[in-house]
C-alpha cells in the first residue's frame, strides 16, 4: 500500500510530462541559492548552496561540518525580500550532534544581521527584518534523529510525501550521510548499491521539489602508491553531487576547497567559525562590514575539538584532488 502511494505521488509531481530544455534554461537563469555567510564560499558556489542540486561537504571531525549545517538551516529562513529563499529545513541527524542551543545562538546573530541590513534598505526590507524572530526560525527547522541505515533509507523514500504536504521546504540536510553505513554491513557490495540508490533518490527529490540537498560526509584514509596517505570522502558519491567541498585545517585556519563544481575550477578559501556562526575569514587588523556576509567577534565553538584537530593537523596534498578524490 505504501509503495503504491509513493508511486502515485511521484507520478503526480511529474504531471505525466517531461520538462523542456527552455524551461531548464529559464530556471537556470534565475538561480535560487542559500547563502553560507562566508562570502568567498558563496562566490565559489555561484551565490550559495543551489536548489535542485546535491552539495557535499566532507572533512575530519571538528573542522566545522555540523556548524555549517546549523548555519544553513538557519539561513534557509531568510525572507525573499532580503535575498533568501524563505523556506523550511529538514535536518536529518545520524550522529547525534544537533544542539538546539547553538542553533538558537546562530538565529539570534542572523536576526541582528538582518536588522542592520533593514536599516539601510527599503521600508519593506526593514519590515521583513523586524518580523522574523528566533521562534519563527526554530519552528521552520524540522529535526529528525536517525539511528540505523534502514531507518535512513526508509525516511528518504518517505520524503516525497512530506514535500507534497509542505511546499515551503527548501533545504534537506543529512549530517552525516555515511555514518549509518559504516556499521551493520558485512556485504560491501550491498552497501554500495543501497547508498548509491539512496543518493540517486535524493537527487531526484531535489530536482522535482525544488529543494537544496546538503550532505555532510566523513573522511577515510587512502594509501597512495608512494606510501603516503591522504584523507578522502567516505564512499563515492561524486556522480550525484553538483558541488563537492572539502573542509580542512591549514596553518591553524579552516579552509574550504571546492574540488568538483559545474560552475568553476577547483578553488580554495579560508573561513571562520565564531559565536555568531560560520563567517568569512577576516585577516588581523581588518574589520567586518555589517552589511557583508562576513561576521565579527572572537571566540569559537567546539574549541576543544578544534584544538584536538590543530594538534594533529590534516595535511592535504591539493595536487591529488582531481585525480584521487573519486577513486574510492
């Protein structure tokens, strides 16, 4: 019965017809993106996280994947008149790393940022900035805890029914997609097939329902022919991701490296995480512009984890990216 219901929803969403190339061209000419609040990263992604696409972020523990997931969940609620998508977010937590107090802290900072923008904008922009509240942001983030890969696969199959009932959903975050699949498996071939099918399903959902899908991925060690090693994403999901971003530490500074994108060549930029959330890197002696995507403020979140990573820095040979990343 459930399968028949799922098929009916899928067919109704397609309308029984294909989509013309002209429709695709018009849609691509009016892109919708969810900003990260790191201007450099947003520019590299063509304006932010794109709707109708899968974007993958991977990196070692403590580098900022979950913090970025929180920031995107909050930013998804930015009103359209203030250059947001004004949508809801589905947050799928497989690792137990969701902290609502931290999300609330980022929401507070977002509201302060929008109100500053509104002061120099139109009356409509000012009204929109004043109307958004922390409660309204938190109400628009729907949290789901996943304990097993079967539960994860089943929930993703159920997503079309959820999206049919709420067209305001614009972002789906999975933190992380790999974690449930690193356990419970003795047949590696079956694991690969299930994970591939699930990711393909996510891409179909992103395209049909005009939502952005962001997957956080863990990393594993790959041994190179010269007996050196490097960190690479768990599993090979590159065929389904429009953008793949590696987060890493370099000289005690967080960096993001885009090694796959349909828009740009591989590129790299530093970024920060402070009490306000994810922000662009501000060199010493420079001040942030409140009207920028960048934030100000000192301090950090997860300082203990950050220091643990800095004590054991990740050495990433950038020159291997294009040849090695998709071979795992």
